[in-house]
C-alpha cells in the first residue's frame, strides 16, 4: 500500500512503482453558469463555470492522468436553462473536456425530447444502467458504461439514477422504466471488474447520499455492493468535507463523495496504485470555487 504520496510528481511515483489517477468531479450544477450574485446571502460571488475551467486546467497541468466526471442535474435553476434549454451547459462542459456524466431527475425537465435535442452539444457520453430507455428516443444514446485506460490502469465508469416517479412529471420521462439500482449496479460492477479487467470501478450516482426512510441512497448502495470502489454522488446537494468510507457486502472499502450543488466546489480524489501489491490508496481535496480563485 502506498503511503503519504501527496505532492509527489508522476515521475517520482513511477520510480517507486506507484501510479496515480486524479478524479475531479461535480454534481447538481443546476445551470449555475455565472458566479452567485455578490449580494447572495449564502454564496456571494462564489462558483461559476469560468473559475471551474481555470481550476481544472491548473490541475491538468500538474497531473498527467485526470478524469473529469459529473453526477447529474446539470439542468434547471437559472434563466440560462429557461432560455437555451441546456445547450449552454453541455457546450461549456464539452469545452472543459468532461469525460463522463450521468443523468439526474432535473435533466428531464424539458422532457425526453428536450434532452435528446441537446445531446449533440455534449462531446462526452452519459452512462446509466437502471433506466430502461429502450422504448424511448434515448435508445442507443445512453451508454451503460465507459472504460478509460490511464497509465495502464483500466477504469470502468457506470451510472445509476433516482426513481423518477414523484420527482418528474410522467409526461416528461415517458416510457423510461426504473430498475432496481442495487441489482443493476452490482451486475455492472462485476462485469467491469471481472470481464473487462478494470482495476478501478466508479459509479456515478444520482440516488442521493442518505435518507431517513428506506429509499435507496449512496450509503445503501455502498453497503450492499460488490466490486464498486468509488461512488460519486448527487441529488441531495450534500456538502461533504471529505469522502465517506462504507464497508461493502464483502467487507471491502467503498468511497462515497458529493460536493453540494451550484458548482460551488470541485471534488478531487487521487487514486494511488501500488504495482507491487495491486492495491490502491486514496487522498482527496475539496476545492472551493470562489472569487479569489482567479
């Protein structure tokens, strides 16, 4: 197991038999293109896509192997969405070179047709395994998973979404069938880990961090999971100061992280692989995107 590798260059890590993948992630941006107004009572002048872009680029210059991921609810929340219908959000995410995203419930706020209309503006794939879209316009437009190979490490990424019933007008999600996220996630994670030989499996989740009820959450999924290493969450707008670790069904560690909403934070998790024992260690950072960033 690699210990205390923070701040070491990729060259130094490789000389020690270690490799590092840096995961940057967002969730629930809700069309917050600009910073919050300077007179906002909670987040004056904070956030904004331009500052996120500067921060992401800075990290990419420092780290050679970076994944940029999003856990859904890209749409809805400002006049930008009302006017452009999601076009601007997808174009900006494409400019930032997002690698993979999943769908949130608000991404259906203009209906399936509205989402499909904007997908050509997204130069990155969407993943989900528990929405059966085979009888909708989304058929063949949503992938079950994506595999990225970085520095010889195979990373499998898939997505799960919250039940749309009760959250979204049925006329907007049409014939999408909701499937059990735990069953589908475990089946996909096992396929990625064993059939596709992925050393790291990431679930992009729009289930929500936790609930007082029996509603399926990230914590529920983690506890009942197999072969999932990291859950990048969304939906509940949960600000976590650091990732939460949960033991899965096999007694192994699953990392859960979520960075609130509105593009206020950029999450970062560094995965350190030790070639000698095929294990990995993690470090993390939370970047607040605020006026002093640039």
